[in-house]
């Protein structure tokens, strides 16, 4: 399974469409002198949509550490931000490529560091098969998610029309975020992630009518569940308190009748158990009504 994303630079709008996307990777710097003037606004667009975000540096010949420091100096990173080296300049050697990636991995150990390059660079210029934490391969072969390389890949850039578009090898946005943050939880969602409800609503509520397909935010879902739990808990507490009071009354009745004659102890016990079961039945009915 894969998730879809795009990569943007100053050529794209600050407010690009995020419909149908799960991640965006944004160009920040090039060499040691250029900074994308739109990158902050482009990051806001991605984060407002709850997308997984990454940032890349277009490497040029020269000092790899100076370029890496220049790149890192521009970003206030948050958990889950991916960092990428864009290797397209023929003047940058394989050794320089490796040096940049390893340096950034050391400087920012809590973040995934990836290599972007096209198929020709990977097959004919790379000599170490080192891509940091993942290979982002570009090949416009008309087969999204199926680049023609044998090496493991993480992201496939399969077209540049109308914008650079990619597929990443994750089952969901949440899975990609989990990987990017280094979390051990498989369902590591953010409050502004959108959860599709169409797939499970009919199964969860088979007798309910009027529910429509769509999405809700994790925050909304959690809030609804939290409120429901409190309502159910309040009703449960009240009914259990009533049960306790009834049991105390029954105990007194048993003592009184048992000492004064009349019903046998067995008869009294049977009546008490029947009363308790009726109360438990009311408890179950109340919880079902809340559902």
C-alpha cells in the first residue's frame, strides 16, 4: 500500500491544493546562499491540512558541512519532520552526498534523513548504495509506485505534471507519521488528522440510518467518545448506588423476617436475587439507550 504526496518549491503557490494528499516535502535551501522565500507559508499550508512534512536541500559543489548547517539554520524542527538531500548536480560526488547525509543524521538524530535522486544517478553515479534513512527515487516511467530499481526505496516520484507527485510505501498517513517520528505505536495519529468513516460506519452501526460517508478529525472523534464515556459512567454509578441501597434494605428484611418467622431463609434469598437481577437488567438497558 502507498500514500500520496507532492514536493514544492518557489515555483509553486504558497497555498497549493492538499486534497487527496498525505505528505508534502518542501524545498528550503540551495547551496549556501539561496532560501525559498515561500517555504514558511508552504509549510503552514501542509500543517494546517495535517500532512506529514519534510524539507529538502538542493546540494551544490562546495563544503557539505557548510551547506548542511545553512539548511538546518533555517528550520525550527518539530517531531516527524523529514530532512532530505536533493542530489541532482553532477559536480557533487558520491562521497560528498554521503558526507552531507551522515553529518545531518548526527546533527539531528531524532529526524529521518533521506536521499532524493533520479534513477540514472542511483544506478550510474552512486557507488555506496547509501541513502540514509530512505531512498526517494525519481523515475517517470508511467508506473506509479513501481520504479525500475532493485534497491529498496521509500518514495517514488513518478510525474512532474502538474506538480511533482509521489507515492510513499506506507499503509496510511498515520503509519508514515509513526515512522517519521520514530514512534513504536502503529496508530500514532495527530489531532488534526482526518479519519475516514465510510469504511467502518455501516459495520459499527448496522441498524442506524442517515449516516453519510465523510471524514471527521481525530480531535472530534476523541471528544465524542470522551463525552459518551462520561455519560455512560455517570448512569452506571447512579444505578450501582441504587443497587447498593436496595441490597442494604434486603439484608435488613432478611434479618427481620428470619428472626420473626414467616418466609424461609431460602425463599428470602431467592426473592433478593430476583430483585438484584432486575436491577442489573435495568443497568444494561440504560447503557444500551445511551448508545
